[in-house]
């Protein structure tokens, strides 16, 4: 039996590869086949009814055939309503999970702002640090999609830049208030990891649902739904973890 992964061949990458997520929402579309399927669900009982009528059978026979033939269309319509409700429920869950992640990041940003205020006179921060804090001060957190991803990555970069700055001033790290704030950041990081995992699970379920043919996929296409983007790890984090960047 052939190995489907081609493990017996010599073209094996010894270097490995980093995997990145494409930040793109894909519109759900259906082809002419799905549209014909919907029409057929309503019309497949019409042809036998016409034949019965042409054969001059008693009038009640083609009427019964027509009513029975309409049942698949009615059933499919009910299933589409249920599919719409299921998709809307999943969308609400994604928004709830995204809001939870956003709240943690807002708390993290507030702590970072406190840190910067405390050590501002002792450390010469990069100009971008102040610009990022100013940009997010008092602003609302995006609730889903690529904007939330961008917001989270910028806050994480801000946190890393402050950590690097503090490492150059060990006497400041021993400051009791600063140490408490750093511990709060570490705690929030663990909460963020858990919340992001829940969000990604919800997004994964959504992306499966919108491609479930025929009912959910047809409903998703008709309502203009798209796939959703999961939370991703910053490329800088991947490079640091792989050892390419110290």
C-alpha cells in the first residue's frame, strides 16, 4: 500500500517550516447546483401532479400528489430557519468570547500604562511606545475579526518592549509596586491564553458550520456570511520561540 504522505521518498525538509495564518475572511458562496437543488425541493411533486391531471384522474389525486410533493420544500424551509438560528447563536457566542479576550487586553493595557507612568522618568522609552498607548487610551476594544487580532498583537508588542526596557534596569524590577504590576501582567497573560483558546474553538466551529452543505451553507451564502479569522501568534513571537531571534 502506498504511503499517502510520501514518507518513503527522499524529498523531506530537514529545516522544517513556520506556519502562519492567512488574515482573510472568505465569503461563503454556492453555485448553480445548490440553487437548482432548492428549486427541485419545491417542484419535484409538480411533474407527477401534471401527469395525473393529464391522465384525467379524479381531481383529488393530482391535488394530493401536489401537496405531498411540496412537503420536501416545506421541510427544507424549516431546516433553513433552524440553520439560521444555529448560525446566529454561534455568532453571539463568538462575540461573547471575543469580548472576554478584549476585556483582558484592556486590563493588560491599563497595567502597562501604570508601569509607564511609574518608570517614565527612569527609562527612555521608544517614541512608538507612547504613540501606541495614546492611540488606545480611552478607545473601545474591537469585538472580533482582524481588528481584534491587530489590537491584541499591538498590546503584546507594547508589553514586550517594556519588559525588555525593564531588563536593562534591574534596580527598577525590584521596586515593590513594579513587581506587583508585572505579576498582574503575567496572570493576565495566562487568562488571555485560555480565553483565546475558547475564542478560537468558537471560530473553528463557525467555519465548519458555514461550509456544511446544503442547509447551512445555503443560508450562510444568502445572508452574506464569511469565515472568521482566529487569533494568531505574532510572527515576532514565532521567530523568538524558534531561536532565530534572541
